[in-house]
């Protein structure tokens, strides 16, 4: 039997409990508490009198604890009279303590200064971690020369095929279209001044020095960088990286070094082939829009191509390749969690790789301008 009565005086109410508040009477207890809870509206103080409670277990204590929590959530203060039944009071307090100890996430109003401070702190930690990873790779590259068995050299031909041969169609198509775009823009702009004869030189300078390495690196970052990051991230969440460490292999030396070498070898080749296709795109665009013959275009292009224009673009490609490899592999090794973490790290790797490629290319451009090249 369960009895719950409310004795209310003004803004105060006392709940008088009697009977057995255990699992066998849980349904009855829930019904009685629900009917009495509505009568507590407007109270400032609610007291729980446990004098008449004959027996109580965890089920009953939870029901009473949650009743007090709901009452307090609406504003009134609650108090348990435990003089005559300290055991029941302690049991209710135990369950209420568990509920109140649960961490509650409260929304904080973010300020501009707070956001800037948080971003600055995160940027500093990310920069420190990136420098540490670069140093680890530099050390691993040196150790790979003395300990060849610590590097997975057998994967290098496959990596060259995946990054170079398999990506040739995409990078070539992108560079071909960029050559067409440069040719069309050159004709439309230089044609105003009757200077379409300089379009071949524009294609050579713009693509060989800047757009060729940049476009190729961006395409490789989106294609191969995402693949490398997702591959290593999957190995990380499936604990294959831990298995390598358990066998005495350094994951950076075993996985990152051959992938960076493959990128450093493949990216200059892809860039050089892309430069040739850009010239073809420039020829198609210029000869289609003007009366310049293909022979005249080729002769003007041959005069514009110099060792400096060719090398200035190719020199930066190893640095772009290293940026893609280090960022993609670093994000893969930093993965923690499940499949969602793999996707998130892959996306981050692609974004950071493209951003890194653009920054490095811009730095080389500023350096060439400062040196008067």
C-alpha cells in the first residue's frame, strides 16, 4: 500500500508518505506522485516527510528523487525530513546526488576577444605540433638512409603509379583547359591593342612559372592527398599503426617517408607534362580566335621558352609535394575515433594541403619578384 498526502499551508507544502515504496508498488507510487505533483504549483518550500514509510528500495528512492528534482526545477526549495527515517533519506539523497553530479553543459556567450584568444591558442598548439611532425620526418628521412629495412620501399612503385600514372589524366586535362583559358583571355585583352602576337609568351610565362605548378599541385592535393590521408587514418582507427609500433617500426619512417618521396618524384613530372598540354591548349585557343597560324604560334612559343621560365616553375614543385605529403600523412596519423573521424581528417587534409600549396607558391612568387627574376 502507498499513501501520498499533501498538507499545504500558504506557500509551503508537506508531503506525507506512508506505505511501501519498492519495486512491487512502483506503478502505484508513480500514479500517486503524479496526482500530487500538480497541487505543488505556487509553493516556495516543499517538505518530504518520511515518517510513515515502512520500506523503500532503489526503485522507490529514484521516483522520489526525481519528484524532488522536478519540483526544484520549477523554483521551490525542497527539504527531506530525515529524523524518523534516516535510511530512506540517505537512499533518496544518494540518487539525487548522482543526478546532480552529472556534468551539465551550459551555453556561454562567446565574445569576440574570447574567440580570438581561443583561436590564437589553438593556432599556437597546431603550429607546435606541425613543427614537431616536420622535425620527426626530417629525422626519419635521415635514418632511412642508414636503416633501409625500416622503410617500406616495396610500396614505392605502387605509390608512384597511384600518384603519377593514375593521376596523369586528371592533371593533364586540368592544365590543358587552363592553357585554353589563358589563350582566350590573352586574345580578348591583348587583341584590343593589336598585340595578339604576345599571347604565346603570355601562356608560357603565366603557366610555366605560376599556374602550371599550382594547378597540378592543387589537383594532386585533392586526389592523392585525400587518398593518402584516408588510407593512413583508416590504418590508425583499425589499430594497424599500433601494430607497427608493437613490431618495432616507426610509422613515420615506414609510411610517411615513401609517400613523400613518391610525391616529390611524381609532381615535377606531372607539372612538366601539364606545361606541354597547356601550350597545346594555347595553340588551339589562339589559332581558333585569330588569324595566327600554328607554325607562327610554335615559333613564338619557342622564343619565349627559356631555361629560367621552365626551372622557376619546376623548382617549387618538390616543396609543394612535401607540403601535400606531410599534411596528408600528418592528418591521417592524428586521427582518433571511428569512421566519422576518418572523413573529418580527410577533409581537413585536403583543405590544409590546398592552402599550403597556395601559400608556398605565393612565397616563391614574392621571392622571384624580390630577386628580380
